[in-house]
């Protein structure tokens, strides 16, 4: 039973730590103000030290991953016992002088700093919410940056001289697919005549994608292209602009991206007026 209770306490600590060290999930939502926040009441006392309702509700939300009001009463009782156990352990640590540990102090200071930074971000988005026009502008910007897709085929060989000879044969009218089936070392495309289908250039190694970018439709590389796989002869068959997802389908992701950019711009603005000294 003792081991089981210890495991529950450790799980609670882990959940609380994770909740306190991750970005605020509702940064764009207004935070509770002192005027609307409920008055703190004492829910337990451990060796004369109070645990108030605000602390308990925060613990509930962190561990249960839901608002305190939605946590069942039976679970609340269990979690209160866990919080009491945590308080007992913390008081024992203070008695042992662990609160003077240099590394622990640094961790506490970092956690304090992060929580304040998150609170500031929540306050910022309360007064600077993302507008519909900003969301649409961010969506359009992302769509404009969508990489072009290519349809190509290639022949992969081990030696540059072999690739050069293949290029000469192709320039003389030889059939690309026939040579690919006979000589290509790429097991995935050789049987299909070197066909790679449609793909994003970013999915290919850089020398390969760079070579594609320099080709016109129907054109074949005039010189072998070397990658870590060997030597390639590449033919560009077609290009297309991918169909972007509907705005409503990605609105949440776009909103998160716009928030990050807006917050970063705000931090950069604060940084310009900050007095910063880096010491090596």
C-alpha cells in the first residue's frame, strides 16, 4: 500500500510539473481577473500550513487535465490526499535543508520565470486577440509558401561513367523506361521504368531536388547528379501546385501559428528596450 501511494504521489508530481512547464493551452483566452476569481478558502492544513482552494483547483486541473468543476467528488477526495502527501514531502525537504540546494533553486527560478512569461502571454492575447483578417492573411501566406510538387523518374547507378553513358544514349533517342528497368539500382522505381510519381521536392535529398529545380518539363539532366545513394539521371515529367486545405479545416493550426508569430514580435519589441549584457 505504501508503494502504491508513493507511485500515485510521483505521478501527481509528474503531471503537475508537466502542466507547469508547457505553454499555456488557452493563451488567446482571457485569464481570470482578481475581480472575477473566487475567494480562496482553506481546504486542508498540514502542520499548520494551509492548502487553499485556489492551489487545490490548480492541482486538480493539472493532474486531471480538466477544469476543477468537472472533476468528480470521489476523485477530488483522492487528489486532495495526494496534495497533502506532496505538502508533507515538501515540508520534510525544507526540514532537511533541500530548499537551499543550488540546482533546485535554479529549477525553481526557471519555473517561476516560465510561469510569469506564460501569464504575460495570456495577458497580451487578452488585449491583442487574433483577428479574422490576421488569420486569413496567415493562411494565405502559408498557402503561398506551399512547395511545388514534381512528377519525375530517374535511373540510379553506382558509377559516374555509367550515368554519363546513359545520358548520351538518351540524347540519341534511347528509351528512358527501358534503360531504367535494365540498369537502375533503385529497387523501388526500376521495375516501373524509373517512375517516382508525384512528390514534394523537400522529400528528396538536396542534390536531387536542386537538379529538379533546374529542369524544364520533359527535360533530362545533362550531367549525372551525385547523392549518397549513387549517381542519378533525372527526367522531369511534370509539375503542379498542390491543392491547399480548406481554411476551416486548418483554422486552429493557423491560429496557433499566428499567435506564435504575434507573441514573438511582441517579445522582440520588449527585447529592443531591454538592457541586456551577455557575459562569457
